[in-house]
């Protein structure tokens, strides 16, 4: 099941259901080795950087590489809330972009029997255009996650 709902101009809500257990998806979301397999938004891109200090106040840093432009886009942030296998809340800021505002990501892992519904809320965007760009990026990442599961 694929569902995307956009709320207001600065909030994005994306829901996906995966035919995998909640703990497996949580691990894919928080383990650096697993993140390198799926956290990139386009076909042909790679994830050369995946650093995760999984604790409240811990930092993460993820980089997706665009081979056509020979650029690595890096996002970093701090974990604000972690409930094992249930919820992640973390800040999000693009490294090297002075105009990049810090936004907030909440990922909720809902147990649906043998499946898991993932609810991703990304909010506090500067404008609708920035929100829409992130919707495309998250869509590609979540499609990759589905493939590796």
C-alpha cells in the first residue's frame, strides 16, 4: 500500500506498508550497513556515508551520491526521541547549504500483524517547493527499502 498526504505547506506525511516485521524495518532505518543498501533517492545513486549514534542526543550523518554530477548530498542531525522498534524523531539539515533550514523527521513503525506500516512525517520546511522535493526523495528511498526487504 502506498499513500502520501501533504498537510499545510510545510509538512509532509508519507505512509508505506511493508511485508516485514517491525524490528527488521527499524533496524534497516538505524543500522549503518543496512542504510547503505537503500538510503538514496534515485536509481544508480549510492550511499557512501552512513553514520549513526543511536541514542537520544546522538548524531547521524547520511550521504547519497549522484554519479552523473559526481556529488554527494549529505544530511545530518540529532536524535531527539527513540523508542525501540516503534518511533524515531530527529532533526534534519543538509550539510554545506547555508540556506538549508533545520527540519524535523518523525518515523513511526506501526505493527500490522506480519506487516509494518511506516508513517514518516517531515515538517517545518521553508516552503511548498522544498517539501515537494523531499517528497520525491523520500519516495525513491522508500522504494529502495521495499526492494531490499
